[in-house]
């Protein structure tokens, strides 16, 4: 399996930053800060174990983008569209966990149609949505595994492609 670094070798520049987060509130704040970097056409892939904080981060993205509606896990509806309340891009929040196939199954969601005008956030998108664009922000969330109440997370931001080459991810 390709690591994000190996993928970047095939698809252009890679920009990386590491952020330590110690609570769900800090994860949501990270999302609000990341939202300031996002613009229409951006694809954000979220990777992490169950309970890592993917939806919490997306909730912060939604707040930062000023979108309508509570951002909750779209596991059972696969995708939710949150229109902007501030004349910005809508947020399309996708949970690809239950989708077994690759891009073929994702094509049924018409993400390629939504992508140019929206910020598309895909949880569990590894191996499923990379072909939508050469430019994406891949967010890997690592947490302590096992039965623990530890809220610490290490969040690795990988900006892949020319869109992210000069973006200062450390600002997040």
C-alpha cells in the first residue's frame, strides 16, 4: 500500500505538518483553523480509527466555513451537503466507511460534480477518492489504541499536489 509520501511522489509536491491535539474541543478548533485554508474545489480526506475524531474535526471545518446544519457523522446516509450561510462554499461531508468499492461506487455520489464548487470532506476515503483530483489535503489522525480515555491525538496534515505546495499547513 502506498503511504501518503509514496503517493506524492507520483502526484506532485507534498507539504506536511504535525499537530498535537489533547481534547475534542482542540480537535474542533483545529477544524476551524483549517477551514481558513480551504476554498471551493478542495478535497479533504480524513483517515483514522473509529473514535479518532474525524467527525469532530469536520464539525470544526463546518463552523469555520460558516455552513448550515449540525455536522454529524453521515455513516447511514453516506453523504450530507451543508450549504453556506456566509456566501462561501458548501461543505459536502462523506462517510465512505460502508462503501466497499473504489471510485466506481463513489461516482454514484456525483462528487466530481460537487467538487469544483464545494469543499468535499471524505472520511474513510483511502483508496476510494484519490482519483477525483491530484490535489488534496490528507489528514491522518492517530490516537492511543485500546480501552482508554486518553484524548490525545497526533494529526498529520499532508497537502498533496500543487494546490497545497505553498500553503502553510503549520498555521493550522
